[in-house]
C-alpha cells in the first residue's frame, strides 16, 4: 500500500510540474496536497483501523468530490494570464510514447521569436493566391505572434483541398511553414501556418542504438531480479547463489517481449509512414515490476488522421497479440487457490479472475473445471508478465488526451468530439474504479492529463470505414479488460 502511495505521489507531482505549474501562481505543493488528499485519507484510515474496517462509503465518495473541487478553486485562484493556444504554440514538440501511460506530440513555442517573421504585403498576396476559391474560399487572414490563421469556406473534399493548397504554399514559401488544416469548435475548417521546426532538426540524434541496447540490458537485469522474487527466492538466497537469477528469466523475457513488441508496433508504423522517431527505449527500475515500461519519441507531426490512427493503434494491437498466448501459457502453469476475502485485481498470489472479462475467459480456457466460485489464481511468473501486458494495453487504450486511445478517438471523430469523449471517460472511469478499486490511481491521474490531443496537419479528412471498425474493436477491447465479467458470463462458464 505504501509503495502504491509513493508511486501515485511521484507521478502526480511530475504531471503537475510539467503540465500545471506554469499555468497558476498557486504553489505546486499546495495543489499536490489537494489532489493527494483522498489517498492520504485512505492510508490514515488503513493505519488506524486496519484492513478489516473499510472506509465509510460516504467519506470515500466525499473525498473524491471535495478534493478535485478544492484543487480547481486553488488552480483558478492563482491562474496566470495565458495566451490562447494558437498564439502560444507554433511548432511540434515530441512527447514520450511509453507502454504505461502514452504521450504523443504537441505544439510548442519556437526556439526564438524570429522563427516566424511577419508577412509583408507581397508575401500576403502570394499566400492569398495559394487559395483557389473552388477549393477553399479565403475570407480573412489573422496574424498571431507565432502563427498565421487563414479562415474561409471549404468548397471541395477536405483531402483534395488540403493537398492542393499545401502544394501551392510550399511552392511559394518552401519548407518555411507547417500547414495545419483543422476545425474550430463550430466545425468550420481553417488553415494555420506555423514555423517548421524540422528545418533545424538533426537526424543524427534520433537513433542511438548503443543507448537503446544498454537500457534493454539493464532492464533485463532489473526485471530478472523481480522475476526471481516472484519465483520465491529472497535477495539473501540470490546473493549466496547468483545462479538463481535463471529462475527470474521467464518473467523478464516475457514482460520485455510484450513491452518491446508494443513499442515496435509504433516504431514500424512510423517508419512505414516516414515519420521521424527514435528507437524504442526501455525504462529500468530496481524495484516495483523491474521496469516502468518502454517508450519512443515522435519527432515530426502526423500528416493526417489516417496516419495518426494507424500509428496509435499499431502498438496496443501488436502488444495484445503477444500478450494473449503468454498469458494463456502462464495461466495453464498457475495454481488454483482458495479465494480470500480481500482478493483483488492486483493480488498476484490470489487473483480474482472475475475482475476482467478477458481474464475470466482466458482463465476458464486454461484451467477448466478447476475454476469455481471459491477459486482464485496464484499466477505463474509468465502469467504475471502477461497480466501486466493486459493492464498496459488497457491503460494505453483509455480514450483520453495523448494516450493511444485518445489518439484513436481523435482520428475517428475529430479533435472537438475527442475532447468531449475524453471528459466523459474521465468521469466514467471513476465509476469503474468504484467497482474495481485497483483502478483508482489511474482514474485520478486521468484528471491531470491534458484532455486535448495535438492536431494532425490535415485534421479534417475523415477515416475510412475499415479503420472506423478497427477503432471500435479497440474500444471494445479496452472495455473487455477493465470491466468485470458479467454474472451471465460467469454463470455460463460455471465459475459462479
């Protein structure tokens, strides 16, 4: 419990420091305390009353209502005068893609104000000439310190209009601008011209295989240490007999394979579409699970929503395809134990298989008639790795902000609708966490994540029906992992 509290506190502080600190004058530690209040309350109750006396429902619910309310009051009380996004952002800044909580890319300020000089009269006329009235009837040009906004009326298919107008602008201005085509909150498409950060990007710093291999080797060691503990050997035994490390390899290899394939899915999709990206890098940790996952960094913007969709969905699907057989094999070699009263979704020595629909189906397939109403599962180390892969897949597919699921929803429905879906998901995930307390940490973290994803260059053209269907499958997969098995299913499988 204390380890989870420390992890939650650390992640919360990092997110606040990176995403919120520059937006408000309220001290960061005050905001952190406001958000962490429910966790501290739960921990204090646990220390005073023990596990046998649960926290009263009204107190638990009240803490999750009062804490965000106090946070927002403190945040807006000290809110700084920040310019609108279009005035503030003008480039593409990569954010990490990790197998735990995913990032993406976001608009960022340029290195210097001189990156975008004001258009003179001749250049403005050249820009106006790029807009054919049969494609996009230009009405006005608005200037921002770091952007040029062209508003008008779309008169042709979005893909055709964007490609032709972009070609004309590049013919006139070269690679001076990134040309972004997106919709406002009224659904009206407009063009934005921002400085092109790729003019100063160095391709030599994208791929560092030595660093990638070193991090992979260190992660293999740290995950093997954790796997050795899972196999039942203490640190003292390991120090006296280093050969016991071999017992930790099944967990380590399985987990690194799942995480590596996930990030390789993103990486190969980026290579296919000629998107600049780094190699996959593992994150070793000498405790916890042995790793915090893996990540890549996207170094160029998405050209359109189709590419955004393909790159975002490639990782979770690739990781899930590897996770399923490993989890099934691990479950086959796991043991059935009596179901304790405090069985939960993260108790690997007595895991309740009914905590997830997919886990229920796989457990029944692997263990057959051994699984009954009073059964829990003591997971084999490979099953632990597979279960972590299942949880990582679910976390990545949450349709919020810059997670993979947020990118997928953005590509399917557009940026404006994705924001609305993300807000609904945040609230709904609190309900899921109420049914499955193991999700409570992630439910809280969702409220700290940016709700808006960065636009693709052509953010107006829609997906085809095949990608829409695949996106719905991804959403269904997310729900099948996070939601407990319905009673009808467990009755049919004779589990309850």
